[in-house]
């Protein structure tokens, strides 16, 4: 076989470019359609928390919000996104979005970690086995709450929001690389209006805990991406280098401009939040996602190594210049 045959054919590349352009156009159209008026309220993305008191297994909903699986009713199929989703109600009458497929486990764990740092998040739980009447029985289903008192206002933009220039936004962007989230788009963000607050959250965190693509080439960056793969995640790098007081992250993929210009002060702020988490709390984040004991340890060790990696970077001699 010739050397040229080891690369994607020209026709395949053109097809990928066409699919990418169509997807971008569709995403932009959906973005415009989802724009809503944000009601009055205090804008919140992050708040200081006493991490040692947080229950990382139950997450932001706590034990009181856990779904009642004694009776499940199918409401409708949700069409938004690429993963199969159903709107259901549980035995207590609460409404949930049940997400199936490979993103359910990593999304649950990612939600827990952001919650542990003080970020506002969705309320999610991972159900090992769930029977939805008329639809079937499914393994590892993520349930995302739809409380009556919470209004979903619409998306917010990474480059235009009340937190531009703040450490909490910079920290959230850095966490997208920490989590190896390769699907960072405005349409994955949501503003939740509740109790006089407008909470700015990343709603879809399913494309995490695997690896980014193999390169930064247009469209081709899609090759090699993985989600929910502890072995792949353990091999990923978080910090590329520190140069002239700037922390450069090891990011490959779309929207690369979002992941530039992190100061050492930004990185130290994030490191402070991460260092509040114990290894047991990190384990609980993955235990909540129903990973196997071996995968829980692999993920916990990988997360700790990334925290250590960040600590070495901001403590280097280059970081002091």
C-alpha cells in the first residue's frame, strides 16, 4: 500500500469538511433560535464553598433530590443533541431527562467535580439500570433534573457574558481542558433562573474524561477523540508549558482561541480550588457515575496527577517571571 493511502482520501476529507460546515450552520441556527431574554437576577457562575463538607457522591441535588424509581412514566422523546434522551417522571412526580449512551457516566462525574470546586451545575444522578415503559430497559442512564421552580432561560456565550475577565470564567475554561471536553460550544451552555439568581452553567459535559483529537487541523481534529475512557484520560496532558507568565494548556481541537491567555494567577486560583478536594471526594465523583472499582482508581489517580501537573507549572521558575 502506498504511503498516500495511509492518510484519509481527498474525497473523505472533503466530505468531512462538508459535514462540518453543515453542522456549524445548524448549530448557529439553533443558537439564534434559543436566544431568550434573561430575567432580572444576580448573575452567578461560581461561589466559594467549603469543599470538605460537600457530598460528592450525591452531588448538587443531595440525597433529598434522588429520583424515586418506584414508578417511571414516559413523557416524550427529547430531540435536542446527538444522544438518545427521554423526558420521564418518577414516583414522586419529579421530571427528569434520561440520557442514554456513552456520555452518561463521564457527564455525571464531570458535574460532580465542577460542583466540588464551587461551580453551578445541573442536578444529575446516574442510574445503573432503568426501565422506561414502552421504551425498554437501559444500563447506566444519566438523569438530569427539571425542577418546576427552575426556568431554563437559554444559552450564554463563552466570549460574551457577565464574567469575562474573571478568575471563575478562566478557571471554568481551564477545567474544560482538564476534563478533556472536546465539545465546547455556546449551545452546550445554559442559564438557569431560580430564586432570584441567573446561574451560568455548562449543561452538557458528556464529551469528557477521554482524550482530545490528534491534531489541530481543520475537521481532522475530530480523529482520535474519546469519551469515558480512563486509560486514554490517564495518558493526556493538561499543561503544555509556562512561558513569560502565561500558562499554555495542552488543548487540541475547535475553538482553540478560548484556551489561550491564562495567567499564572488564573492557574493558581484554579489550583487552590482543586486542592480543596480530597482523594476520597474525587473517588466519590466517579463512584457516583457507576464506574468499576478499577476505573475509579484509574480516574482518581489521573485527576490527582493533573492537579500535581498544574502545581508544578505555577511553581516553576518561569511562572515567577
